[in-house]
């Protein structure tokens, strides 16, 4: 009889030649458990997804309740469905006034795709600008915005009329003109190895977009929902986008994404042509119920307070000559080593010791630290002890 691992390799499409092949049977809070009962601390939250921890009881209860009430009824946008309405209202209550209209989709990449269409339709322009080393998803349109040729070259031709600027580099803002429909930018770059822009840059970007009639689109798919020590990353810069992209952590583990703008901008999807953007499963009632429960959990349990302090604790404990630099804000950190080879050996050792971490697509010599926001100081100390142990084993 074939094992689950063998069946996985046989019947599930693979994304690399060397999958981790860890087989988990349960997850709760900060931990995942394999079939032998061994527990692993999840230091990356499923890549920025489980911000409130795995299987948070409030989220699980919301999922159960909604699944028993109704699930899919109709393609998005036709029926009034309370989970969608309530979650959209909840998001509007914590966002600036111009971000009061939400289009729900299934993932971050879909949020990007929808926003690309929205920008072109609203401005009647075709040029889009993104940043070098950016990551916005892996579908054809989102991939066109990715600022790393290594991951794109096998799939060309991609979308035309896209330009790339250097992140946090003021002179490049001159490339934004009256021909530009939108600038897509991660408020804090993720797969580049956690790069935090200067406030002066973000403010200058906002000013340039306003002057040229260009939509400013903040991708907060990784950095949103409390990860950086504020509910939204743009709050660190006192700058508001025209469109906000969310996914990953907003669903408490359920698949959901969203692009959010003003009712006035979003209204262009209603005509010329009608049904300007369509999704069958976007805004799935169960995912929206989970999303609202996640937002309410973050707010009622005050999970954002303490995130910056926890990030500083990681930085203070991870002191070692082999660490080149630690970058980031809150619980969105990158620990840089001299090479991918060094980093990978340390990561593999940590996994053997029950600590799950990872590297970045565009910065493979850096280790990702992005745990659930519920991580305790004792758990941070335990995680850092394991990381330092394997740094010593690898680097001597």
C-alpha cells in the first residue's frame, strides 16, 4: 500500500524537485503536528497567512456556523450575502474614508489582476509601473509585474507596457507620467528580503501619482493585518493609497483576497462593459465569515499591540557574527547570511529541530521570520535558541 507521501508525489502537481515532504495531521496556535506527534513551531505562519495562529477557535466557529447556513449561492456581486457585506463593512470601519468599497476575490494574485484591470479602466491608460525585485503573484498579469526576470523568462511574452523602477529610489519617480495608469508597489517589499522604504519616498510617490493622475496601489498582501505593528503598513508612513490589495492573513487560514478602493473608482466595473470584472468564488461566504472573525480577533485581542516589541526581541536575541543584517518591521523580518547555501543549511537544521522557517524568492541568502502574531516572548526565545544553535553548527 502506498504511503501518503508516495501518493503526494504521484498525484499532486509539484512546484519543485525538492519539496519538504513534511506531513502534518493537525495544527493549533503556533504549532503544527506530524503523524508521529512531533510538533513544529511555525515561524512563517504559512507564509504570512495564519496571523491569528492556526485554527483560532473564533475563526473555526465562524467557519462552522457559516458552512451550516449556506456556502456558494451565486457568482460574486449578484446576491446580497451577509458574510460579504459584514466583512466589507468591517474593513471600511478600519480604513481611511476613500477605501470604503471592497471587491472580494480568492487570492492575492487575483486581487492584483483585478486592480490591474481597474487601473486601466478608470484612467483609460495602459502603462503600469512596478518595482525591481517586487512580487505580486504568479498568474500571467501579476507575473508581468514581478521584478525578477529569473521567474518570468520561461513564460514570455507577458503583458506589454510595463516599466520597472528601483524601490525607495527617489529619482526613478520621474518615470511616472500622465501615461501611467497605476504604480503597483509593496508598502514593504516581501520577497526582496523585507525592504522598508523611507517615509520621504512614500510621500513623494503619493505626490507624484496625484500630480499625474496615476492610481497609487499599495500591495499589502504580506504586510497587512497587523504584521508590521500597525493594522496596515501604510499607517507607518501617514500616506493613503488609491487602491489597497489584501490577502494572506485576512482570512485566518481560509482562501480570500481583496482589492479595495473608493465607490467612485470601483464603479467603472458596472458599465461599458457591464460585468467589468467577474469571479465565481470570490467573496465565498465561508471565507468572508472567517475574514470578519479574523479582523475582530485581531481587534478584540489587541494582537497588534506588542508586535513591534516582539520584533525587537528577535533582533536583540539573534546576535551572531555570521548574521550580516536583520531587516524588517514588527514580525516581518529577514535575517541575512553570506549565501543561500549557508542559509539553507541553517533552515534545514531548524526544521529538523521542530522550527519551520524559509527563505525569500528574490533574496535567497536571507531567512524569513514571520510568525503568527500570537507568538509569546518565551516562544521567541526558544525559536532564537534553535536558530543560533544551527548557525553555530553550520558556520562554526
